[in-house]
């Protein structure tokens, strides 16, 4: 019987053995993993300011016509005229914005939201491109390519001579930013052992929050759009230090059978973590040899629509789309409508720090399902309330902070939740499709935020109702806390059958 079963074991079923061996050689977490984590995760800082800078680039200005075609009268505030030759702007508290620079008002107002949509499209495209490059050519070189691109584009955007150049450069800046996001997370997760991945997967998002928090601080001191972006761009130069400290992922090296290089890095890691270094080369050689003989499952994206997975796939896509739409759009809405955007954006960013730690506690203690559902419902209710309560500064700021904080909790939770919902053989594809949905949501978000000019309550209604509906969708999903990760689609089917029997 044993001889009949062993040959049928798939690569996904063998994979945990590799994980255990790596953890045994270098430990789950030690000084080497701490060094990798503390250096690589800092790249999330520019991720925060690249995606959130739009708040101070395209605030809604007061404008008026100062030159008509047939008269010298001055037009009313924020009123568009067919015969106006030149408008003037009050961009307070900023000195200049891309709106005033290129006249993105009246029939051109949609272009202000469009430039952020193009940035998020770049993030989507970059996730696909750099994910492929990282698997094909390695984590280190792909990551360094993304870093160099981020630096060059970050320094180029402030000198854009026109709107088209600005938007095109922002697209490629989004591509480069996605590269740093995708590859840095993979590097960290491949360095840290299974026991600590959940914890450090949450901690990994903290620099993004810090980057978000730096945006209003930089905007406060540099209030023209080009100097604001230039300061952020120059800050990226610090990341050239990665050329001197970054090492290749030993797991990737082993996957492409570069055993000698992997053994050297693993030996260094074991030494730093004060673990024995004997037989490292022999152990890794055996793992590389075993991986050549294991049958690789050949599934494609259509597998996500099989009866066993279609509900999980649909629900995961909805959760990611709504979370991305709400998080990015609501933050932009706050910046556009607040009388003091510096304070409002800083507070909504700062509240995400305790929210991140709250997410860790909730995920571990309450489970994934309750955390995802409750955070989305609280987020939605707070944003809906924001549109109907009296416009008192302390009240609106509190509701905005609660809504944004629990949007952050939801974002942290669903990443872990989705990775546990899908079996190993399609896990990367499942999370990849879900992540794509988040980018689509973030592309739609700027246009929803701009609807406040049509009806002040409309953005809060949309940003509030959609998380509530997404929270209800979670009812259709199983709890995954404390359960073995499914390796195959058959295991998911067996789990569903077992539930039917119990009912």
C-alpha cells in the first residue's frame, strides 16, 4: 500500500518538508531574518507616499474666471464659463497643485482623478511583470531593478512639462512601486520560518503607514506640487544602499538548482543565528535532487472556477476589490473635503499603527472570518455615519479615523485569509487574482471620491455601503484559523463534503 501511495504524492504535498528543512537549518527567526526584515521592509515607505501623494496633488481648488472673451468682468467662484479665456486659483493650503498647473477644472476635471487611476493601473501591470521577473531571474536582481526605476522615475516626475508627461511617468512609477512591493514581500516571507510568517506578514505593512504619515508632513513644508514630489523623490536615493546589503533568496537559488550559492547564504545565516553548519551543502543538494523528480501540478486560472473553489474565488475577489476601493478612495476623499488636510491625513495615517496591531490580535484570537466581517462592517458604518452626522470637526475626524483604521484591519486580515482559503496548487493564482481586484478597486476610487462636487453625501454613501455588503459576503466563507492549509482541490472538496454530512 505504501508503495502505491508514495508515487502519487504531488509537489504541493512534498513542499512542507522543504519548509521544515530550511527552518531547521537557519531557524524560524533569528538575527539573520531580523536583518533581512529590517532592511527590505523599509522599501514600503515610498510605497506609502507614491500612492497617497495624490491627496495633496489634486485637492479641489476654488477658481474664478479673470479673463472673458468679450468683457473684463470677474466670474463667480468655482463657476465654469464657455467664454472664459483664463482662470485663477486659490489652492490653499497648497501654493500650487497639478490642478492649477494644468487647468484640471470644468470639462478637464476628470483628468485629476484619471492620473491616479493610471498610477494604480501601473501598480497592477507592475505586479504581473515583476512577479514574473522575480521567479525567472531571481529576487535580488529584480528587486534592484525596481529600486533603480523607482529612484529615476521619482526624480523625473517633478520636472514634468505637461499633464501627459506627468501621467505617463506616474504610470511607470506605479509599475516600479509594484515591483518593490511584490518582491520585497516575497524576500521577507522566504526568509522567515512558518511560525512567524503570520506575525511579520502584519508587521510588514507598518512602513507603508509611516510613508502615508510622512506625506502630510512633507506637504506642510513644501507646498508646491513639484517641490513636494521632488523631496519625496530625492528620499528614494537612500535605497541605493540595497546594492551593498541585499542577498539573493536561498529558497529561490535552490529552486533553480544553484545549490552552491544557496549553501553559502544558508551557512552565513546559520552562523548568525548560532546554529550548526554541518551537512548544509549535502542537505540542500538532496532537496534540489528530490525536486527534480516530483511531478508538478499543471493547473491554470480556470481551476479557480471549479465547483469546489468558485465561491471562495468570487468572495475573495469582492473582498479585495472593496477594500482597495474603500481604503484608497476614502483617504483621497478626506484630503479633498477636510478644512485642514494636513491634520486629517496625518490622523487617519497615524490611527493605522494601532489598527495594524489590533489586526494581529484579532486574527490570532478571533479568527479570520470574524475579523474580516466585523472590520468591514465597522468601517462601512463609520463612513456612512460620516455623511449624515453634524459637521463638527471632532466628530467627523473621529468617524474618519475609525473608518480608515478598520479598513486597514480588513486589508491586513484578507491577505492572510485569502492565502489560507486556496489550496497550495492554486494559492498563488488565487491571491494574484484577488490582488488584481484590489488594483481595479483602487483605479475606480478616485472617481468616486470626486463625486462630492456633485453631492457631498454620495462618496460617503458608496464608500460606506460597499464594505457593509462585503462584510456580509464573508458569511459564505469558512473559518481557516488553526486549520491545516489545503494542498489540493480534492482536500477542499472533502472538507465541503464533511460539512454536508455534519449538517
